[in-house]
C-alpha cells in the first residue's frame, strides 16, 4: 500500500542527502525514482538536488503552476516506483492534495522532504498541508550550536544579527540562516559549546 511521507527538519539536517540515498536505493534495485525540487531554489543551479557534502543529482523542478497528476508522472517516468520531493515546503495546498491523490488513487508512493516553519516560526503552506495529510511524519534531527536539538530556522543579516521581519521566502544558505534550538531562537543568539568553557555566544552575535 502506497503512502505519503513527510520528513521535515531545520536547515542543515541533511534532508537532501537522505533523499538522494533513498532514491539511490531504488536505482540499485532496478526501480525508477522520480525526483523533484523547487524551481525557486537556484543555489546550486536549477533542477539540481545538492547536499552539503557535494553529492548532486539532476531533478525535475516544480513551481506554482505544476500539476502533479498522472499525466505528468507518466510523461516523465512511465515506470515510476516512487516520487521524491525536495524543498517540499514550497508546495501549495493544491499540490499536496494532488500528491495525496496520486498516492491513494494511483498507488504511487511519495516522499517529501522540507522545512516545517520559516524564520519567524510561521508554517509554510506546503508543510501545513503535509502535516495534515501525510500518512507518516518524521522529524529528522539536527544539532544547535549549544548542543540542543535544533527545531527552528533563524535568519541572520550580514553582521550575524537575527532578522525577525521580511518576506517568508528568501533563498539562502549558512550565510543567511542558522538551525537553532527553541531557546537560542527566542534569544536571537546561537550559543556554542566550547571544551572547558561552557556555553558562550559566537563573536559578533
């Protein structure tokens, strides 16, 4: 029986790496995975899923006008065994419903990876409906600089100061975002644990 999966985490939890490994497992078994990533994310080029370790794989892109119906899937991969979606927070409500339909009417498993909330703690539309409709939900762990479990994404400016206002979507990497625990998110400063020195704030923050 096919399921819709949502695997979420803060930034830098290795979501893309886990996705690529899972997709490779299908390939090793002679099955066909179909990969998608958000068109808006061009940090490593368009239509490329890239890990922090440098591992890459080409992928189809989706945008606001993409319709995840059977016609699209058959056109791209007639013998698809599983659909993988990176940056799933950028899906719309309608697209999550379309994926849910593919899973439960046409029997195509779909595994989505993405963020749960933005830098303000507000949910993304795609994540909201994946949390509501996914058959299985899993949080992927990552670590804050203080050693706690990172659950939030903190946007920072060029001086390393926390940003609390602005557009929800602003693509960036480690120069713009930090994965932090709830305490560091509320304080607006990511602390770090240095041997023999306890918890201290990084320089410039």
